[in-house]
């Protein structure tokens, strides 16, 4: 099953402390955008919709499958 994976990381140093954090993880699977992790304050889903991606093509993968039917987005 072909897919694409996109990850935005914060990597660097804060003084003597190493920073290595995933800010955003998206997968494109069978034509749908799966939001696997969204560390943004406002969330990426609104931006995807504004870019023309329909809600039924966005899966909130960070929610368990039994919760997804209660969102406005795709279940799978």
C-alpha cells in the first residue's frame, strides 16, 4: 500500500539541553491525510481544509478508531 510520510521536528539545543521533538506527523494513505500527531496550538486540520482538502479526506489518527465517528472527519 503506497503512502507518504511527513514529519516536522524541532531539533537543536536550549542552552545545555538537547531538543528533539515531533511537532507534526502526517501520513497520506490511500488518498487520505492521516494526522498522526499534531503538536500545533491551533491544529493543522483547519489549514488543510482551507487548502481545499475535504473533511472526509482527513483522518484524525491520533484518536482511537472508536472515537473517530464522533468527529467531523473521516473514520479511516
